[in-house]
């Protein structure tokens, strides 16, 4: 679904969920601006029992000129109703009759979707989705700095002060928007009311500590999701606390925040595990993350469910430190690499020697500095990772053939000094495996967290069915290959 499909309708209404947050307001604002650029009239409303009272949202509406109207008794039947940051028929939005309905949302699908719907549950905010759709339509949200500021604030609040940002599209929007930083600061510093300050204090006193794995679970009253971040940030500063999960339950969702200062626990992975198969989702990065759960999916109280999942999470993993581990290869099968073509980029072809760069991929950001031996490998599914020339040449043959593939998100590199961004694929050449590498491998019978010999501060996760693999010529070069890909890369000797 594209925005231009909406232009044929005359009477258009945009509706966000009752008790709207900053993301809902920014998303509706973005659509209103798009229609204005196309000289099309539309109305932006919210309904429900309560008009907006939060000081930061009232400031947002006033300072950023958000064209929203509280209309609890709306009776028109528009030609097109577009719901943003929610789904038509959900409990959190008052039903408005319309001849046609469209949905733009970033939450998990919870209702039957109409013919016109665009849902991206993998991104952090509906603001990001609207920003991307407007760019697809050929417009630049930076042409309206107030709108750009609103979109940034929508992502900021919906990802707990950007701590839960994980998708590169969210990061692209963060980097691209030209915003009024002073207005953001004012809204951020007006985010907590005295009542919410009281909620924070009561929640912190209501903690449950698990000494065996050094984590806290804190339940709060329903509040702005940012309050959960305040609670968990504060709690993590406590002695002998490595992980904190703060949450609340409302009639519409269970919202939680995860913080970790343990290298053995990635906050984003734990957040995804807590929300798995419960109608929501979780994400963020290693230290800060969060997510949501749909109450309809719960068979037990939220606190009991979260407690049980935390126990399961800590019990499920085997932790391996490759630098100090020697696997018993006598019980492992020997394999050799299958000759194949992959992609490779010499970083000095993209930016000059010594340039500090950020490599942005679907798997996350990698900061490094361009040196004469630095390359970037591009895998069969678009995964990229830095590699040194000697390591590359030990397993691959360089060619001058262009490497072409299409991926969900095309990797790109940013000069961290100038901010210049370049796409990777125009510089990619094909490399062919030499087929001489011998490895030993075995399928995992339980999930593993692997700290490789080169990344002692970050682990790689392997699940049951993935392969634990070690090079025959380097007993500490241990890595994980996804089960679905292993037979594409290796064959038995």
C-alpha cells in the first residue's frame, strides 16, 4: 500500500488511538502534511473518554502545531478512515464508521486487516513508517521542521528515549531528520508529572530480587512507557543488580523495559524472549531494550508470566568463551567449505584511509576505522561483517566481477566525521571460496551464547539445530552457522 492510493478519496479522516501518545500524534501529523502537499483536505481526530492532559503532549501539540482535534462524539461517515499507530477494531480506539478503512501501524497484527493496510511490526515507531512512506511518495519531511521534530519525538518516546531502537530504518530516520533540539529538550523535561513521580517511587519499593542471577523485577502502575525506562535505569545502578525488568499492565497491553549491564545478557535478546508468541514484540540493543505483550495472549498474570520466562531464559543457554575453550573434535563431523560466490568491499574504495566509519546493517551498527587491510564481507542473506585482508585471502579468491544482490535493507556506510552516507553494493566485488577450509561441526542440542576469540564483549546466539563450528587449523576459531544455511556452505568430507 502506498500513500498515493489515498488521494482519490474526497472525505478523509485520520484517527489515532484513544489517549494518544507522541508517536500517534506525530504519525497523524505526517499524513496531514502529506495531504496538504497534494492540496488535499483531511481531518485528524482522536476520541475516547479523556482529552490529552500530559504536559509534554500538550506542549507538543502547541509548539509543533500538530493539527489534531479531540472529537469524542464524531458522527460523520467519511469516504476513507485511516487509523494510525493502532488497528481498526482494537480495544484502544473508539470505532468510527467509514465507507473504507486503511491501517498504518507498527504493532503486531491483532485484527482482520482491510484491503489497504501497511503494518511493520519490526520497526520502533509508527512515525518511522510514516516518514518512510512519505519519502517513497517523493516528499521530504525535513521541508517542515516542526513535522520533522514531531517524528523524532514520536520515535524517541515509543522506543523509551531511543534505547529500544533496533531496526536500521529507525536509525536512518534519527540520523536524517533536521529537528528543533530545544523543543525536544523542553518536552523531555516535561515528561513526568508529580503523579508519575509517585508511581516511580512506589514501583521501586515494590521490587523482587533474584540473587542467583542478580536480576530485579519491578511492577508499576499503568503509566507512560518512558517511566518504565526511568525505573529500570535507576534500579540498575543498585549493587549486585545486573539486569532489571520493569513492567506495567493496562487493559490494552503489558509494556516492559529491560536493562542489562551483564555481557552475558543482551537486553534486546531478553526482551524478544519475554514477548515471544505473546502477541507483541521486543527489541533495542545490548544494554537497553523493551517491548510489549497483548493481554489476550496471557494465560497467567503478567508478573507470573514474566517471572517464569526469566527463569526459562537463564536456564536455557550454554555459555562458551572461545578464547579459553577447546572443543572435543573427535566427536564432531568433519566438513569442507562448498565453493560459492559472496560479496566483498575494500573499505578504502569507499572512504579514504583512516576515516572513522559506521557500518549500518539489518543486524546492527558496527563502528570501525578504514585501514589498508580492512574489507567488508557480504553474505548470501545480506549479512555483512568486517574482515582483515589476510583472513579473507586465506579462504577466498578475489575477482573483478561485480557482486549484485537485492536485500531487505541494503547495507550502507557513514563517515562518522562528515556524516556522508554511501551504499555498499556499488563497490561490491565477487569473491569465491577456495574450498580448502576444513572444519568440525555438530548441531546444537541446546541454545548457546558464544563469545568468539575476537569479540569478548559481545556474544553470538545459536539455537537448537544451528551448528557449532570450529576450523581444523585454529582450535579457538569457533563460530555458529545457522541450521538453514549450513548445508549451503559445507559438505561432509
